[in-house]
C-alpha cells in the first residue's frame, strides 16, 4: 500500500537491523486516516471470504483490526495478554513466545465470542517470527472455527513468520513487506501491483 510505504519511509526509525520503530502512526500515536485506508484495503482483499469475525491481539493490533472489522461489517475480538478481573468466562488460551522480547505470554479469548460457525480473519500490526499469529490460529482451531486468512500491516520478510504461515497454506496479505533494514535503510520487497 503506497501511502503506508511513504509513511514508513518518512516517519519510521530503524532501531537495528531487525527492528523498525513506527510509534508516530501505529504503535503509540495512531494515524486514523491511514488506519481507515488500511482497514478498507484489508476488507477489499478478503471481501469474498465470508468473514464473520476479525481477531487480533492487544494492543497495537486493535486500531487496524477495528477499521478492518468496520469495513467488513463484522465484530473485532482482541485476544488479551493479561488476566482480566472481569474476564471470568471460560477461555481459549495459547502460549505465545516472543523471540524479539524473549518472553512468553499467555493469550486468551472468551469462549463466548468464537464458535464453529465463525470464519475468522486475523489482523496484526507486525509479522516477525509468526508466533503471535500461530497462537491466534491455535485459538481458532480450538474453537472449531475456520481461518479466512491473515492481514498484516508490516511484514518483516527477512524473518520467517510469513514463510511458515504460507507454507501451512494460510493466505497472508501484508500491506508493506520489508526486505531489509540494513544500513538504516528500509528496503521493501518489490510487489507486482497492489
Ligand atoms: P511474532 O509474533 O511475529 O513472532 O513477533 P515477535 O514475538 O517478534 O513480536 C513481539 C512484539 O514486538 C509484538 O508486539 C510485535 O508487534 C512487536 N514487533 C516485532 N518486530 C517489530 C518491529 O520491527 N517493530 C515494532 N515496532 N514492533 C515489532 P507486542 O509485544 O504484542 O506489543 P503491542 O504493540 O501489540 O502492544
Ligand atoms: Na502486535
Ligand atoms: Na506491536
């Protein structure tokens, strides 16, 4: 997505060869117009899939997730990372290990909000090693629901999450695919047309 690539080039800060900081529009401050366009773009890509629920993880997946859910006219569910005092329902859970942060989180979704009738689109802000997406897929499988696909705002194509998921036959659509962050320069994977 052109406007996203432009925003990354203008405002992204390369912190290391593997980490891109995008706090000005995605991970701290949110650009609502860009978010709306991203939601519409994901909705267009998955329009014909019969999506009944959009699923993400708190916190940075929520903004693109809600705009996608609005465009698809389907509710958004965000998996929780921490135990909630009000979340007393039966839960689907998955362990998600972050290679980036070297920590494990238990993510959970109430059994109330996913059922075997659901066809679920996963949305997330970043795709690195794919552990978050794999955790969400496990939750969808536990619920007996089906997976429509995965929409990612920024895929770091030099890490292996995208390959792992596509090798499993999952449809992964990323709005920006980064080939490299070497020498403090963002290089995108060349796309045909989008
Ligand atoms: P994985 O799920 O693909 O394996 O990713 P990983 O464990 O590496 O990611 C852990 C956290 O770091 C996630 O956020 C993810 O979005 C974020 N992340 C990974 N690589 C980058 C990067 O290059 N830049 C930025 N800005 N974030 C990155 P989280 O801990 O779930 O936090 P939240 O922002 O959703 O609250
Ligand atoms: Na995230
Ligand atoms: Na994040």
